């Protein structure tokens, strides 16, 4: 591969291209090693994830699809594993598998792993919104604001989702909460956001809004 740069030393793109090819060769060799190890009945999930990531980086769609489905076919793993898989599926534009992984990551009643940081719920909301599952988006944002009630921007995000769902009463509640915690910053955002135009008068007429400095 170095012959290219020797033949055309003035082409500044060649070194980067060579590095790219070398990286792909390294990934291909790593795929062979991982595939052999996993076929040896290893239970190391981290290796399976590494294999899926290698397939994704080398744009091997079939390999990526088969690997993520191998994880999805196992139903007794910790919920963190399925959440990690969902984020990987999202990265690879495998949305049906992403949703399946998100659902598998939730132990009964929509409760995810107990030690999850609040930001995980934002990731859930983002992934559900990507595929138009706004009821689940609202669920995730509701869980987030329970844990971080002072995040006024999250209240506005929740309000916008409730507007999409046609739940204006909940949207008014969310906006009220945003104003309570965000004050004039939240008010400016609300006035500039046309999504809330249909309910601005309803909010004003309620007379219940107390803007804190």
C-alpha cells in the first residue's frame, strides 16, 4: 500500500487512505479471531459486542445483523446488556431490533435497572422518539423529571410530546413546571416555540403560573 504514496507523493489524501485500509485490515483480522473464539462457546458477552462493533465499522451488514440477533435471542441477560444493545442497534440503523432491545431491557412494569442514572431515561426517550413511539417517549421523560424535577428543558420536551399525543392538559402541566423551575428563560423558550402556540392562551388564562426569578 505504501506504493501509492511513493508514486504520487504530492497527494495528501493518500496517507489517510492507507491508514483507513490498514484499519480495515486490522478489523478484519480481529473479526476472524472473535468469530473463532465465540464459536468456541464462549459466554463472554463483551466479545460478542466487540464483534458486532467490528462488523458495524467494516460495514458488514449481515454480520452485524446476525450478531445482534444472537444477543436478542437470549432472554436471561441483565437489562444493562439489552440497553447497550439498543444503543448499538440505533448506531447501526437497525430500528426494529433497537425497539426490541429497549423492551427487553425493561423488567416488568417498565422499570429499568435500579441503579440507572437519570440520563438513561433521556436516551430511552430519544430512541423511542426516533421511531415515533411517543407514548413510550412520554413515559421515559416522565421518569426523568421524577428524578430531576428541576430540569425545565426536560419539562418542555415532555410538553411537546404530550402535544403530539393530543394530551393538552398534561402539556399545560408540563409547561407550568418548566416556568416554575426555569423562570424567564423558560418563558422565552415557550414564547418562541410555535409548538406551544395552540395552548399559550390556555396557560395564561389558568392564572396558576408563578414565575420564579
